[in-house]
């Protein structure tokens, strides 16, 4: 899998910038706290190639797809 682990959080991530902006009952916050931790990138290994550019987190992409579906985007 082409997904190196980067343990260092970026300075301007949404978590750092907007952590107090959204209420606790917002769908994105609920997804971050319940859905996102329920999955692991290793569960999606067979869906991706082992060569090529580094991938965005598979779990992140799956969560974004669910949120887009929920918002009819």
C-alpha cells in the first residue's frame, strides 16, 4: 500500500483551526468521533495499488463519501 504513516499533525488542519467552531451534534463531528475511529486503513489495503503516488487515508476518503451522501452532494 502506498500510504506512509505521518504521525506529525499539520499546523493548519481543520482539527486545529475549527475544533471549537462546530457544535457537538454536527454530522461532521459525529463522524469524526464515532465513524472514523471504527475503521482502519489496513481494512482497505486490497482496494489500492502498491505502486504510484502516496494515497490519502482510505478511511478518510470513505468517511468523506458517507458525508457527501448524507448531504446529497
